[in-house]
């Protein structure tokens, strides 16, 4: 009987201790689980908002300008038939933004660069001066990305001087005829006119024609010979 009583008391003590242990650990475990769940929930919300916001902040799309699109630029360094050489670098920037269907594709101030492909001085007898530039690179404003540019060569040719040459020959001839007429009548006028004309021709043969120059700040227009695809924000 005494032995049975001791066993019952021991069992009761064990049950009571287990209950107290549950009472002690359960709140702590619940709190820990609640914190973990709240942390996971906050992380999920942050991830959801981040996933939605990041594409908006950094998203880009490609826009293609068709061949024939005109790009207005302004020279940043001068070029000329008598001051430039082939392969000389040329720099310019956009004077006006290029837009397509309401979207700014190339902002104003974007840089373009190229080289001189022809620089020819005027000849003494014939041959007009000319200078030509080909732009082949574009860097949009606010963007370090460089795009290959395919545009028609910009060429300028000096104006013809035939009328000026005729005046250079004709005026000395007329003057010589007048002087010759005063000195020797008709025969003197003929001789004087021939001499004067020869002098005028010599002046023309020894004088170069006009040169052509495009100074800093000269406005030009590029025309795309091939489509240009540019990445724009949005």
C-alpha cells in the first residue's frame, strides 16, 4: 500500500512539472513564431513593392528612327577647304531634340562626331574648293552609350567664279583699249586691248578661286541613310 502511494505521488509530480514546463515555454515559442511570421510578411511585401518599382525606375525601350530622319546640329569646331585635312575629327551637338510620335528619342545637346572625308582647295585654272564631313557617332545627352550613326555626307562647294574671272579679263582689256586708242588710234586701241586682255588672263591664271569654310556654330542638318535604334527611358 505504501509503495502504491509513492508511485501515485511521483506520477502526479511528473504531470505537474510537465504542465509547468508547457506554461513556461509556450508563450516564448508563440512570440518567436509571431516575430518570424511578421518578418517573413514584411520581406514579402518589400519584395513585392521592389519588384514592381525597379522596372519602372530602370526600364528602357528601343525606338527606331527611320532612314531619312533629319537631325539638326551645330558645329563645335571649324572646317574648311584650306584649313582642314582628311580624317580630321569634327564635333557637333544637336540644336533641337529629335522626336518620334511624341517621344524624345535624341535630346537637345546630344553629341555627334565624325571626320573630314574631303578637303580640296580651289585650283588656279579650274576646280572649285570643297569640304565634306561624315558624322558616324552619336552619344545621347545624359547617357554614356555610343551609337553608330549612318548619315549622308555633308558637302559644301565654293561658288563658281566665272563671272569674276570674266570681269578680271574684261576690265584690263577695256582699259588697255582706251589707253591704246588715245596713243595710236584704232590700231593702238587693238594693241592696247590685246595687251590688257593678256594681263587680265594672267591675273586669273595666277589667282586661286574662293575657298569654302564652315565656322564654329554653323548649323547643319544630318539625314539618316539607315535606320537608327536608340534606347529611351520609359
